[in-house]
C-alpha cells in the first residue's frame, strides 16, 4: 500500500536516520517502524519512533536490563494498534558508543529498531611502533601502544609468518602505554623468526578497529642477519635466500592513488590495486632507491618519511634496463623489521634540472627545478571520462602531462585516474617553479605505439607527484621564465582563418579549406573541463572526491579579462568532462589528406613573426589527436619563410605519432581518450624573421585501422587531425 506521511517532530533529541526521508510518497509495509536505525547523541535525551501498521502489535526492549535505554509509552502500555508512535529515553553516555534494540511484533511478523548512541569517548587502538625486534635469547618484549581499551575487551590474533612451528609468543598484557609479551628462545643458529600480532576491538555499533605490530626474532646467536647497502642489493638479482636487510627512508604514501602505475590487464580492464601495492624506499642519503611491490594492499604498511629496515630473505630483486632500475617484489609486512616515524625534513633535498638526472635517481625523491606546464588549459588528466574510472569504464589508467624546463628540455608528469585531486575543478598553475616527486620510468602506449603492449616510449624519466603541493609552480603566467610569441588556446575563426587567442602575432590556416564555407576548419569537442567529473557508475561515488558531477561549473581554465571563456551549459552534461564543439576549444578540418594531383600531403600552416626577439630557447607546444580513424599516423613538422606547401625547400624539424580517438566498441591500446601534448624544440634560425611558417603535414601515407595489428598499415583516407592547443614560446 502507498501512504503520504506527515510525521511530527517529537521530543527534545536531535536524531539522524540511516534511511532517506525526502518527503516523497514511500512504499511501506503493512507493519514496520518508519526508521530502522536512530543515532542518539552522547548527552542523551528523548526521541520518538513512528510505526506504520494496520494491525495490533507489541513492543519491548531486547535487553530490558541494559541500564541506559528505557521506553516511554506515555502510560499506554506496550500494546498498540494502527499507525502510532512511542518514545524512548537515553541517559548520558560518558563511555564508548553503544547500541540497543527495540523489538516490534504482530501475530505473524516482527521487526527491530536499533538505537545507536554516540559515546563521549572514542575507542583508540594504535601501535605507535609498527615493528619490534626480539633477541634470540627470548624473554620480555614491548611495543608502544596508544589505547584507551582494556586487554580483556580486545580480540588477540598471533600469526607466525616464518617457517618455524610457531607458538613462541605468550602472556600478552597492556600496561603504561605498552603491549608486553613473552617470547621463547630461538634455538635455530641461523634462521630468524617472524610473527605479527593484531589487536582488534568491536564497539557497541559492531564497528571494528584494529592495529598490528610485526615481530622479528634473532637466531640463537642473537644475530638479525646483516645490513647490506643499496649497491649490494643490486648484485642480488633473483630470489634472496640470505638473512640480509636494508635500511632506508620511505618516500611514498600508503593509500595514495598516484603511487604507481595501475596496469592495463586487458583492453577494457585495469588492476587498480597496483598503486596501493607500490612503495618506494631510498637510501638515507637519497642517492639510490628501489620500487617496492607488496604481495597485497594490506602488506603495504610503509608510512611516508619513516625509516625502515626490511628483511630481504624471500624477496625477488628484479633488474630493468634503459634506464637501469631495481624493483623489490613479493614483499610482505612480515619482512618489516623496524619502522620509525619521520618527517619531510628527514628526506634529503635533491634539486636538479632534467638534463642533470642519472639512472641512479630513479625511484628517489627529486625536485626538478625551473619547470612549467606549457599547455595553458585543462586539468591534470584531460581525458574523456567516458573511458575512465569515474564512469566505471576502465580503458584509461593515467595521463602524462607535458612539462618543460628552463633549459628547453621536456618530460612528462604522470597522474593516475585514481588520484583524488586530478580533476577537482582547480586551474593548473601557468607560471614556473619546481616540481617534486618520485622519479620513475614508465611507458604509455596511447601516446607512442611501438608494436606491442607496455613499450610506448615517452622518455627516459618521468615524475610522479604525491600531493598537489608537489607541483609548486607560480599561479600566473606572468611569473614564468618564458613568454609567448603566439598562442591558440581555442579556435578563434576570423575571415576563414584562425587567429591567436593570445596577442595578434600571425595566423593559422589549412591548405584545403572547407569547400562550402571556405573556412580553415571548425570547432570540435575536447575533454579539457576542469572538473569535478563522474556519473552514476562512478565506483568512488561514496568518497569525497568521487560521486556524480554533471554540468559546467568551472570551465576549462581559459580566462580572458577575468571572464571564463568556457560557459556552454552542454559542457560536462554527462559527467565525462567534455566541452561541446560550440566552445571551439579544439578545431579540425576534414579532407583527403594526400593530394593525388600534387602527390603531397595537405597541411596546417602556422605563420608568426620572430622580429625583435632575443633568446637562447625557442619551442612550440601542441595538443593533437586524430579525430577519425584513417587520418595521418605520422606528422612531420617543417619550417620555411615562404610558406608554400607545394615547394620542396622546407627545413625539417621533427616527426611524431598522432594517436587515434578512442573506439568504444573495440578500444585498441594505441587509441587515446585525450589529446597528446607534444613539445617541439625550434631552431634558433627562426629568430629575426618577419614571417616564419611552420607546417604540419603527413610524413607519409600511413594511417591506422580499427583492428589489432592495424596501427599504421592502412593508407591515408579522409581524416581529421585536430588541435586543442598551439603555443610558441621563448625564454625571457
């Protein structure tokens, strides 16, 4: 049956219900309480419980001797008929959270209401020391424990994780902020012993908290193995079978969504546990580092900045080349011999320019000096979220953001789709400064395809940030080491050609204008919305940074004269972060790219002047994508002063791959749900010219297809090469 209910506010107790009450028509049972759970404050008070019924029913406390909750039926007894209510009275709770049930029943049905009262005291249970070392002689051992609970209220679990028979830990007690225990002697003259002790507490609301301490006991000689250096670990490639350990500082962050790469396990599947099983440890002087891969997420107990000792017996040391780097695999929490908390001040400050990096810096904490994010729009992950985690479409795992430094070198900064601040609505900083993080080496097939999975070369070194503060760049472009000669942040079409959106230096045109309009191109969508993003399928919808986020609130970071240039209400209408084509945030032209009459490629032509500029670094940044499969796979960039596409005397600059737009029905590893950001160093010969022309043309007739193995074995047809950004900049 359906009923429209208007319930009075009864009693002096502020209550919150665990069921949604939005005033709409609600399907109700012929019998049952309107709310199944009620939260009462620790101070106590009175509350009321409405009941919906069309038959007689009775009520009673499940535990009438609970001592804190009583029923108040205002003298009407405990038997009711029809829609009604009854009250309860909760006393002050100066202890831990507690819960009591009220049973309601008819002749053939029963239900329960639970009153959950908050406690003045919150249960606390935390080992301040995560691991302890015990002598082989045995005897008493202690672990610092912060708790307000009694041992008899705790569940104790001892798990012996070494090959021995176990049973060598006994007589647990808590006293003066310590867990105290007894250990039997270790009779083995060589082998160490390991165990973990977990204490847990279930409160009155059936919530469980727990904390674990790890024990390592020395052998009969009271030896814990011996410490080896990071350099010596590099000589132990394979499974380590010796009782040796290393000591270092942890530079990663437990539970950080940007610790490590979440690997593609298939064309539409991603292992999201990878980042949570990844940690990094560096030597105390910061000169060397290793990646750590734990067996499970729970094994990653490596707190940021802590100084740890890790027993390496049973670990697999894996060596990788180009660049040389080392990974410690199959690490478990039981291998952590000791862990002492630290702070950022304990991490050596290693400040370098990109060209100063060496392979020894991989998996260490590095600050890269004098950097900037040159593409001045979008978020840290400017991708179509219809192919990413925020819509539960697992095809994009990370985005490499282009970074360049004052020397003119460029590299990529990596951001996972599990990074909680990657698309929070904030603008990117457009000035220069430093970027800190863990130096890594990763590939990205969606930017560069090299014939098989996980081979896409995007440079020798990349950097992973762990907090937004690691990207310590000035907010405004005026506070940068570079200046712009010309810039196109969106398509500004005037008199059939594109004009710069910053300044008025030059223009952009196409050699084959649209046959109907005569325009050099037209607007298309791009995924540069700042965020937040996500739809109803977002698996992180219960988290603060997740949820369903539709509509245009923050634009794409292009602001002119204080005005947000992206204002179309259709932007991000489905939570996928895309701008509409009417915004002209990206632009394209569709044609038969290879001109059979001239036997050469059509081309985009960028004109600008370099007169009056003196600099030692000149470069161009572009964001490009094949908007339709069949466009040029390889783009060639040349320059000239004449700007005539039909002449042969062009000066070559570079060539690069352009990824295809993503195909939903069959997503290939080389297809990209965003535009590829590319840095192009320009020769200083371009300086002092009234009119320089840079040409973007097909390097050859190769194009891609829609099937496996068709990356570049097709012939160019009618395609669309789209831009979402072009900028030419120089060092001041």
